[in-house]
C-alpha cells in the first residue's frame, strides 16, 4: 500500500490517499478529505473501481480517470490529483516513494 498525505495550502484542507495493488498493474484507491470537492472526486474514483495504473500514469494529462474525476474540484491548482497519481505510481512500483515539495513565497 502507498499512502500520500496532502496539506493543500491556504485552504487548510487535509487529504489522505491510499492506493493498493496486488499485481503492480491494477490499483484500488481510498481517499479521505476535509474538502467537499475532493470528497466528490474520491466518490467518482472509488465508483470507477479498480484502475489500470499504466493507463493512469502513462497517458496524456487530462486523458485518464484521475484527471477526469478532478472535474469535481473548484480550484484548478489543487495538488490532490498529483498526490493520487503519485500514490498509484508507488503502489504499483512505477516510482519509489519520495516526498514532493512546493516552496511558495512572494516578495513584498
């Protein structure tokens, strides 16, 4: 199982993504979030059932189940879809687990 925790930023919402794969190709997702919009995205992904990891990771942006489910989000730069895809990669051994960071600042 791969687990990704997303603290999305100024919105303050927390999301926990778990991805499980028995064969390194098919993956099931479990997503819990304080955000109602992410919860709708999670419902869509869980309703899709088992996903083919290769179709999720190796297709053009916007052409997979994860990014299609992101239509429920109201903020286009939400980092949760990237977290979901990272969880899929790690669960299916398509990437090693490594934290990703965005350092955001503004000069006054």
